[in-house]
C-alpha cells in the first residue's frame, strides 16, 4: 500500500474517533448521574426536591424554570458551583428569563466574579427594568468594586421603588452597605417632592357648564 493511502486512512480513523467522542459528549445526559446525587437522601425534603428537578431535566433539559429552581435548591444544599451552572443553563434555555439572570448575578458576586455578576444584573434589569432587588444587588456590587457614585445611584433608585429594602428583616444585606445613608440623601429630594405635591380635587357641586 502506498504512503498516501496510509496517511488518508489514518486521517479518516482519527476523524472517526473525534466524531465518536464529539457525539458521545454531545449526547451525554448531565443528569444521568450528577456529582451531587451521591449526597442526596430521599428522606430529606430538600434532597427529594433536588432529585425531582433532576428527573424533570433528564426528560426536558430545556426548561428554564426548572433549571432556575434546581440552582436555588443546590445552593441551599451547599453546591454553589453546580447552582451557578444551573442558572447559566436557565438563561441559555430562555435568555429573557430575568429571575435566573438575577440569581446568576448573585452566584457570581458571591465568588467575587464582579464582571460576570455585573453583566448578569444588567441582563436582569434589561428584561425587568426597575426591579428593586436587582438595583440593590447591583448597587452592592458597585460598592464592593469601589464605585461609590454608581452604588449610591443604584441604592437610591432601589429604595424609592421599595422602602422595605431598608428593613434588615426583609433585606439582611442592607447591613453590608456603608452608603445607605448617602443613598437616602440622594433619594430624599425626589421622594419629598412627590409627598408634598398635594393636588386639589374637584370641589363638591362644581358644574362644568358656565353660567
């Protein structure tokens, strides 16, 4: 056999092996036996809920809502990396699903990945403009990055939309900020203007018909 056919045969064999590896990887089911499955106890409600979502995703891996829910459950279980993967899969399944963008921002911020977290919060606000929780978390991120002005502006917007964010029982992370008092000063003029604009209604007995 000449050298050229031998080279061609070797190339075809290599290509065939690569194709088999690609197809095997491409068709693999990440929910067939996930790493965290060994730590699940079906008698524990949280673990049972995780297994339920895993079973659902093994049948329908394109459910953004289920990916997002599984991510939250895995975070509670203590698997932050796996949780982040699920949030990423959620937005890949539906890029408009803003809760998963928000959760992805939280997951990335928790491990100090500020660029990715900022992008995720930006996407959440793109699909749900003005969301107070996202505004607050984005502000907290900017404060951690050292951008005081951006943080105060985001906090002010969040507080104006949702005063309960100042309640530590509702939002425990409010104590993590050292800029809330400045955000209140920034927000106060707008709030004060709205609160003091006491418009008058139509007087009783008023008649639109001129005499």
